[in-house]
């Protein structure tokens, strides 16, 4: 081997190494450029009687790719997610239905929540000038400012609190001694100019979203997002034909019935069997990743009855308590052939809720800011509850967050 050839090989290795370093640095710079700050997930409960105030409960906050409990994250003096002036976009299956602006936070029974102003999506806010309140921190503070964009058609109207060019609500800045405390605050959505619906749809980005979703109903529980510029909201509700709905509902219900039967067989302490018919059945379908393969979620309650064999042997068999029920939640997805596959199952009974909570689906929501939907559940453990967030994978569900702890 000649000396020149040796130096050529050495130079080529150094060049490859240098290119690899430059590529890694570019990727790191790009990832830092794409960082958009925290993303808060909450639940908004609208009063059933129309007299009480809407209430917001913080669930989780995504910071640097990790979910934290929003009810305790940077709680100085209140959780960051509940600072006055924070604005949450309230959604139903990914479709905006309104905005919730926090006015006051309170703590009761070791649980934080907030009251505020509820503005339906279809209702225009009054056009008036509002005084701008600048944060007390120095102007060169690089703290992230979170807000939720109204829609793809209102990108030019999206703004951050504290910007001198855009009015913001006159709210008191968060009281904290920490100069690095992030600000999850956005001004109230500005009134939009009168435009024909056709023009709105033509200028919106894909996927196209209707100008207004169906109005929120009294007593409804909805998911809400506040961030610093995540993706535009996308509808996740799956539009199925009547025959497809009947077929998939039957398939997921059969899986749920089999899981309840297996639960009773594998729980020796239970002396009762599930009834043949379910009640309080709720079936919902979503297209979470726009693959046209629906994710179907069924939740149901099953009354407890005396097993048939026991009734045959004794006419005076002990009867189950009137409040003894089985609870089942199953998540399934169709495969390439349209057949239902079980991805997740949760079965419990009213006597074991402290060990195995009952899961009630709240909604599909883009909690990770990727444009893909996740499933948010409320987990009941008797008289208390927690929130559980799941990512739907190709073969199973992966838990992203549990407000009750690991």
C-alpha cells in the first residue's frame, strides 16, 4: 500500500466522521427549533342545570417529551396549568367547540380546579379594547408562552400574552418567586371578520374543519388543550355507515361479553354471574391516525345475577346486592380484512373498584401534539377518580399518563 493511498483512506474516514457530526448537530438544532414549549391537557365540565359555572380540572402537562401531573406541576402558589388568563381550546373528538379562559383557581379536598369564562366556538367575543398587562419579569425573559390556536384560518390572529401589538385580557400575572416559571397564558380569541363559510373552508389547511362544531351540551365533559403553537385540531370521529356500525358494535360487544365471563370464572370470591344483557352501553369509533381503520371503544355495565346452576340446586339461593355490577371497557381495531381485534380490556366489579378502577371514556384528544389522537379515560375507584391517557398502538394500548401515579 502506497503512502498516498494510506493518507487518502485516513482523509476519507475523517471526512465521513465530520459529516456525521455536522448531521447530528443539524438534527439537534432542528429538534430545538421545533420545541414549542409545554402542552397542557385538561377536562372541562359544563353544568347540567345551566346555573353553575363551568369548571376546568387539570390533567397532564407535556414538557420536553414527558407527561407530568398538571395538578402539582410548578404549584407556586397554584399549578402552572391554572394560572389566571390561561386559555384552553375545548374539543369534542378533536373538533373545537369553545374556549375556556381561567379566572380563578381553587383547591378543595386536595384537588385543584378552576372557574372561568366559557365562550362557545360559534359565539363571537365582543370587539372591545382591553388593557395590556405586562409580566413583572424582565423583558428578555425566554420563558415559553403557551396558547391554543383558534384554527388554521386564524393563524394570523394567533398571538401570545404580553405582546404589545395584540390586546390581551387584563389579568394579574402569576405570583411566583421563580423567574424561570413558564407562562401558559393567551389572550382571548379576537373577533373574526365576517366571511362566507365557503371562503373559510377554501383557505383552511388539510384536514378541512367545519366552521363550527355542534354546540356543547349541558352536563357534557370535554377535553381541552392549551399550548404554544401545536398542530391545528383534527376531527377524530369515525363516520361509519349503518351496516358497518351494526357489524363492528356486535363484534366488540361479543369480545366484552367474553371478557366479563372470564373475569367471573377467574375471581373465586365472586358467587354471582353476569346477566345476559348489558346496560348503560356506550360505543364510539375513532380514526385516530387517519388510516381508515376505526378504533372502537365500548363501555358497559352488567348486572350481577345468581348463576343458573345455583338456581337449579336451591330455590332460596342468596341474591346479589342491588348495587353489585360488573363493568367492562374494551378497545378494538379492525384489521386489513375488516375483522375486530382486541387491543385493550378492563373488567372489574363494584366490590373491587379500589383495586381495579372502572374506566369511562372521555374522548379522543391530541395530547402529544403530533396530530394523532390518544384516548383519555376517567378511572373510578369508588367515590374517587383519576385520569388515564393511552396511546393506541398497532397491537395494544400504551399508558402515557395516570394521575393516580405509576
